[in-house]
């Protein structure tokens, strides 16, 4: 019998336990809420139940998934190395800091840590939208070394969100320039738009650009961008009220497409 692994994951705020082969393929999952073990292959029934034995809490139904959707099947077919859904907010920065930490004698704080704090703050707020029908993916890699900080997919459409650390700084917006405190202005809004455009190309769907500022002392707008939504991290829960763009089935389909690393190779 092939060795099976049990891997926990979260979906719509509920924990699921996936059973995988050594090559990373999912062959079953246990839905505690529904008290059901869903089998993709009856050939592995006994092995799956043995592997899940320590985790089962009472009687469960066992059988094939109840009318699996194309999005569900596409997700289950992903190899773990190609599934971007487990990425944490700031995943790329976490990896970079682990591989190349700043010298302990550095006089100034490593700017990567401020950027990481911003992505973690914004990402945490976005993840809380899950119960409102949204999915969020973090740190999506783009060819050339760029990345989309966060991609939110929900009833209000697709949003490519770029996080910026602005703690205790006044922010001046003069499209396409953004000025943080006493720093030199930068054409940050061009980057935000470019990320959304590349995401739109990869997903063949409209993705709207969003700039999320973390803890600014104030925002002054001289020339408002007509197409970029500018928010603070505290505004993000309000996205749950957006709707009328995507149906639940479309949200699931786009999420399945976006979580596949191969999707972003053509961006």
C-alpha cells in the first residue's frame, strides 16, 4: 500500500484534512463540518480511512465528492509546489529575510521588515473577508522577479492590492506620484497599475488596482487617480460590502486559476 499523508488546510473558514500520495496528489479529504470523507478513488478507501483514523470524530459518511465543481477538481489536481494558496502574507519577504538576514550591527532598520509588516497587516485584514465570500492569495510571483502583493477575489470582482508601510507619515497623492513623509516622490501608482494589468492578462479577466497604506497620519490628494482605489488597512473590512460583479461559481473558478503557479508564468 502506498504511504499516505494527511495535510490540514482551510476553506471558507472551515478546516479540511486532505489525504495525499507521496507525489503530492490529493486522493481524498475529510470535511468535519459535513462529517464526510470524500474519496476521489475507491481504490484507496481503506488506506484513506486508516490515515484519517486519528482525526475522525464520530461516524462519518464515505463516498465520492457530491458533484465536484471544475474549480474543485482543478485545485485537487495541483501539485503542492504549484499551489500558491498556502502563501502567507509577505511570503517572498519572509523567504528573503530567512536566506539573507540583515547584519546585526546595521544602524538603520532593514526596510524589508517594514515592507513585511505592511503586507502582513493588509494580508491579515484581507484574510478576514473569507467569511463574506472572498478568497485572497498572497505574494503571487510574476516573471522578472516582481510580484502581486495580494489578489482578492470575491463578489466585488478581482483586486490587485499593493501594500505600503506609511506609519506616522503624511501621504501626498499626485497621480502617478506618491510621496511618503519626507521621502522623494515615486511613481508608485504606475507600479500598482502595471501589477493589475499583468494579473488581468494572466487571468483573462478585469483586475482593478488598489493601493493599501498602513497607518498613515494623513492622506492629501492633489491629483486623484481615476482608476486606482486608495485605502488604508482600516478600510479593508469595507470591501466585504462590494458585490454585483462575480457570482460564487465565478469566484471559485478564478480562485482555482489564480492559485496555480503556472498561470502567472504568462503574465
